[in-house]
């Protein structure tokens, strides 16, 4: 192949790469606690005129040198899929991930305030239904989402996947090397104090969670305790809330999206879509 043809082929391939589907709309806002630090989020809007219900996705811990944060939901097509269903779909990069400034604090105040800032920004959009907002969090995102919902009675829906909700008893007797690694991350990010354990344990504040809540866990999860999913649901219900726990017997920490999606999609539609049927 001569050089002219190689250059033409390269130009054509580059053109194909530039004409792919957009991977969500990226934006940043200032972190409310720290001038000069930012919170990154991604969004995809429906084609309808609104008012739109909102689903906010919170990722879990990401290992490695490249930690894309909320961009994963854009890259995987999750935001686009939910936008096509009529939702304003938003994913947030937790502090220390993606383009969001650190530090990481294991779902502590700095992380919670980052999420709350994006929620406030989203609710300012006149096309949004501010009383029809749900949070879906996985692992660290589930811990964060539960804590945010404790302080925000206007969160209508909450989906918690593979989270921890009472840290002290779990960390006191870690059941696996993976659980010990979670404890080490907690200690390094928070100092491991009793106050840090208590303030990051959603079970302690379950009485204030007003959101309809679906809590999902794998029975074989070596990084969490599925009994805590049941305990959190029971505590929310005991204080007049509405919560359901579903433990998948055949799965561990990672429950495949295809396995859990049908249940979650029905729950979100029932909770946020005014004309949807009842799933629970």
C-alpha cells in the first residue's frame, strides 16, 4: 500500500471515530465545601418536553490508574438508555474519581455534599420534576446514596446495590480478605474513628429515609453483609417508610446488570413515572 492510500485510510478511520454516538454531556460545578475544587457529572436528556423524572447514578470504588468515575455510565450507554425511557439520566463522579476533585472520604461529608450539589443543580432545570428524583448507587455509591437520602426528604426513589449500612460490626469481624481491604480503605480515608464509623452507617439514620427504597444484595457477597440489606429495609419500614430487600442467592458482590435490571427498572418506573403500573 502506497503512502497516499495509507494517509487516506487513516483519515477515513479518524472520521469514523469522530462520528460515533456522544457519550453523555459532561459538566462540572464547584464543590460547595472547597473553593477551586469541582464535581464532575454526566447527563443525557430525553427528547420529550418534560417535566422529567430524574435518575442519578453513583458508581462504586474503581481500581487502577484510570478511574473514570461517572463516565462509565455514559460509556456503557446507561444514560442514553434511561433518557430514551423519558428520564433525565445523570451520573456523578464521586470525589477522587474521574474529573472530580478529591479527597476521597469513604462516603463521608465531602462526598455527600458533592452529590447534594449536583442534585441541587439538576433540580434548578425548569424541565425537571424536582419531586421525582431517584438515586441508584452501587457499592460505595450505595453507601453514599443511602446517607444522602437521610438528609434529603425530596429524594423519592432509592436503589441500593451491594452496599454496607452498619460499618462497625462488619469491620470488627471482616469475613474475607476483600472485606479487610474495604476496612483498610476506610481507615486510610477517614482515620477509622468511631465517629467516622457511625456517621457513615445509614442504619443509624434509617428513620429519616423517606424515599421508596429497593435494597439488593448477593448472598455470596464477601465485601458486604446481605443481612444488613434486610436490616436497613426493616428499619426504614419500622419508621413508616417503604423499603424492600431482595437477596440474590447465586451472586456475590457483582450482580449482573441483566439479572437485576428488570426488577430495578420496574421499581423506578413505579416510583417516578405517574402512569406506571405497580411492581410491589
